[in-house]
């Protein structure tokens, strides 16, 4: 009986010891949790403060949007100014007389009247340049003149045309001389006896520079060249050319 009671006491001690340790552990955990500071609960936002913050954020967004719009507008204006001063700036077309040649030149002196006979066709090779990068030049029917001592002795029609942007158009303009007008000049005999006849080749073009059908500029361009006809070699030599533009 004593042995059985002794075993029972030992078993009871072993059974009670783990429960006591569990109670000690739980007590320590409770003390640790009690020692920890409680988390402060975040206060609920006040209604006025929330609305005020929302208004400020919206105001900042509007300010940023306005700043972006102003910056974009400034960039566009700057781009327009640069284009207006470079690509979209209209320039005046020019006429260049490249050469003057003679066709069918024949001369003679009437012994009875002591007058010089001169038959010739003056052929002018010219080029019309449109220097505009984004504008075309359109001109109407124009006229090329040959003058002798201030009197017109021949003219030829230059048909209407259009020159695209930054292009050059080459033209050949033959002008037949009016012999009756030429022979009536008192300067012909002394010029013929000297072997050289001075003439003037002039051209007039009236048209307009058209920039994308938005800007239209009316211009009239002139070209005048002093030419000397050498009767011995039957050639024409350009002495001087001048150009001018009128709006």
C-alpha cells in the first residue's frame, strides 16, 4: 500500500509541475503586455480640416495646370515668331538675265538714202528665282522690251506662270526688232559706222507671292540690261544689269 501511495504522490507532483510553469509563463506574458504602451488611436479627421486640405490640393492642381498651359502657349508663340522670321518671311523674287544672243542678223547701207538697214532678232535667256521657302510666286502675262536710245524697237509676250517655293524658272524670250522704228532713228548711221549698236533689254513681271493662301504680297519686279551689239562679230555683249522691285 505504501509503495502504491508513494508512486501516486510522485505522479501527482509531475502532473502539477507543468501546470504551475504554464501559469508562470502566462503571468509573465500578462506583465509584459501590461508594460507595453498602448497604441494611440489615430484621431478621426475633422470635417473642416479635411475640406480645407482637399481645397488646397485642388488649388495646387489648378495652378500646375495653368502653369503648363502658359508654358505651352509661350512655346507656341515662340515657334510662330521663329517661323515668321525665317521660313514664313516673304522675300522678293528676282530676274536674272543670263545671256543675250542674236538671230538672223543682217546689215546693209542704202547708198541712195545713206541709211543703214538692220534686221535682227534678240533672244534673251533669263531666269526667275523664287527664294521663298514656303510661298509660291504667280505672275500674269508680262512683256519684254528692246529699246534703242530710249525708244522701244521691239517687244515680246511672256506668258503667265507660277513658280513653286524655292524654285527657279528658266525662260527664253525672242524679241523681233521693228526695223522701221530702228531705221527712223538718226543715231543708227553713226552707231553702224562705229561697228557697235547699243540697245537696252528690259523685263517687267507683275504677280503675287502666296504663302499658304494666308499671306499674299503683290510685287512687280523689273530688270534692265545694257547690251552692245557688235556688228563685226554679230554678237551681243551684256554691259550692265540692274534689278528693282515695287510693291
